C-alpha cells in the first residue's frame, strides 16, 4: 500500500463543499481505502496497489467525488493533435522495447504542483511500475526539447550527458557507478550490452530510462508551462495506462493534453489513447457472487458511485482505471458501493461435517511411501520466470503469464520439475545425495474453463548425486507404484529436458500418467547444477482415477 497526503482545502475546493472529519473518515474507509490521519491541513490515506489512479490528489478527488455523489458521470478528456513525432528505433527491442508519450500544455506550475507530480511519479514507479522495472516515467519541460524525439539504445560509453543533481557530464557506466540514483537502479540494466535513452533532434539527451533524466532537459521548474511525458517498459498496454493516469491528473490541474505520433518502423500509434473501455456486465454472475438480487437500475447507480459508466448492460471503464480486467473486478466495485456493512448475515439451512478430501488422503499415502525411501519433501511457489520454465528447461512452450505481476516471477508453472531443479541449484552448498520430491499444483491452457486455465496436482521427484542413473529413479517409481497395488511400464519417448534414449513415458493400464528419465546436461548447465540428476513427474489426478474409479 502507498501513503499519499491530500491537501484538505484543495480537496474541499475541488468538491465544492466543506467536509467534516466524521464524514471524511466514514466515506473514505467505505470507499475501499484507509484514512490514516485527518487534520485541518491534510489527509493521510493508504491507497491499495489495485488503484494507482488514486495516487494523486486529483485522482483521489475524482474518485471521491463519484463515491459521495457530487459527480455522477465519467470525465471525458479531450486530446488535441500536436503533429509531433517520437521515433522508436529498432535498437531498443532487446533492452526496453516500448514507450507511450504525451504532451500537456498550459499548466501553471508552482512548488505545490511540482511536489504533487513528483510524488505521483515516484509512487507509480514503486507500485504500478514495480520499482521502475515494469514502467519508468520521465517528465520534461517542453521548451527545452526539439522534435522529433528518438528512443534508441547504444553502447553505454557512447551515452554522455549531465544527469540531474550532477555538476558534470558522465557516460552511462559512470552514472551507474557514481551517481546515487544510478547506483540505486543499476541492476535494471545489468548485463545489457546497450542502454536505452531519449534524444531530441538537436542531439540533446533527455534521459536514460529507467535511471535518470538529464539536468538540462529533464528538470521541471516554476517557469515550466508545457511538459513532455514518456513511459518506457516492456508492455505497451501497461505503459499506456500509466501515461493515462499522469496526463489526466495534469489535466485536472488545468492542463491541455496533446497527442504524439509514435513511429515504430512501419507501424504508427497515436498516444495517449484516452478512449473509454467497455465490458459486458453479467448481472446474474454478480448477484450469485454477492448473494443479492439487484436490478439493472440499482447496478447503474452503484457503478456510477465507483466512477464507472453503465449503458444497457455494458460498463464504461475510464482509460485510467488499471484494475478492471474481469467480471469479478466489477463485482468487487459493486460490493464496495453497496457497502460491506449492508450485507445481511445468514446461517446456511444445511448442516455438514468437515471431512478431509479423499484425494488429500491419497497424497498423504504417497508422501509416507517417499519419506520412507529417505526422500525430502519440498514446497515451492506456483510462480516462476519464463527463463526458468523454457530456456532453462531447453523447451519452447506457450506459458501462462500474469497480467499484473508484482515482480520477476510472472508466469504460472506448468511442471514440477523446474521447481525441484531450482531447489537443487540453491542447495549446492549442502551434502549429497539430494533426493527430493514435491506434490503440488501446475497450470495449463484450457479453453473450456471460465478463465482459460486448467489446474492439475502432480508429483515430481529428482535424485541428485555423482553416480545417479536411470535405474535408480526407475526403482523409486517401481516401489511407489507397487505399494499402490499397480504396475507401470515405460515406453521410450522424446523430451528436450532429458537425455535422448534415456527418457520415457510412464503408462498404467495403457493410460499415460507421466515422464521419467535422466536430465539433460544442457538443462543442468542452464540451472548451474554440477551433479548428475534424474527425475520423474506423475499426474496424480490420473493416478487417483485409475485406483479409485
């Protein structure tokens, strides 16, 4: 959560009414955020990460006005054409491939407004931008810049400019090693052969994202009236929303928004795009989830209270709202507007007794067998990186990526084996043999489900020692299957994570339940594991069906 400070007088002026401490405390907390402190001068409010549009005074005031009913319609922002261009050079593709840009003019900056926009920039960096990795923001005085601007990458020793708060020019490597901000964020460019930067038509460098602005072209002062804004990162949709949050806040300060043409090779985009998004509203889904019986008219009023529009079963979502991606997000907004304290408590008219799930009893039996063989059980997280799931495993698979990841681990794992190999990688300082297993959940694409994602419980086992081989992992399999009253056969197969000729599919009753083999030396090298390793992975749901169906 992020703490923001709201000037109370500015908020009251924006809303056109005096607000008592009791009114503020009640309604702000009901709104889904937390009022930490309230005095005559300012409010301190905790904003949840899901609502970055409320991180500025203007954004919070906009949302609060809707919640208390002083504003009942979505604010539509006008975007004028600037007829100016930002060129995206192909050299940034491997470094920081996307940018979203805009111009805002006619802002009467003073110390307070500069403080507000810097605060918004830094809070977006920390939260929505994931400490500048997912999105980095630059704001520049327009009068110091000559268009067209080019976003490009080059060798760090060739990028030379005077960074903010510095007295002399430095090259990019010197900035990372000598400048305080450079040292703080140097890890974001670690291992890169080329560094990204923005440069204008007069060869003046604006900034080196995601690190720092130029002292010449990147400092906003009280004399600044017009600004150029850029957001750079790895996903254009994320950058576009981030930019929308900033420009709408500046527009609420009195600025006029102007678009830029982004030229990326043969493709062209107009940025920013402040057109509202639309999503069909499923009334039955909402009522079922909340246990209510609301009508269309009631839903319209509740959604308007949350700053959303509603027209004939379609929800109108402002361009600065980053949190609405699924029906359940609309359900949450309806619940907040309805008021959690207004839900009636009810006792179910059925009586039940708790009982352990039969499949969990089955999993416990497998655990007992494997622990009896001196294997150690591991528990790993479901999230991993694309590199760990594909490159490290010598595979090219379609993976499930999170849309709003909190960090580097932004893909759902589709196998247990990568998690166990990571355990081996992190425990090479411990003695061998290292024989471990995990019973856990994996995820795969499944178009027939509501989310398009399916889940399975699987068992993964790896044995790691200097003289381990296929025979040893097969003995583990045979012992396990024998204790379950079954018999398994292995048929040779291909899998690039294993050594060719030493990998096979596991079958029981002609049903494929898993894979077994010796891990490829290339995979072990990718994981930095220096000791031979064998492994297997079994679909426990299929195994359970074979035994109990």
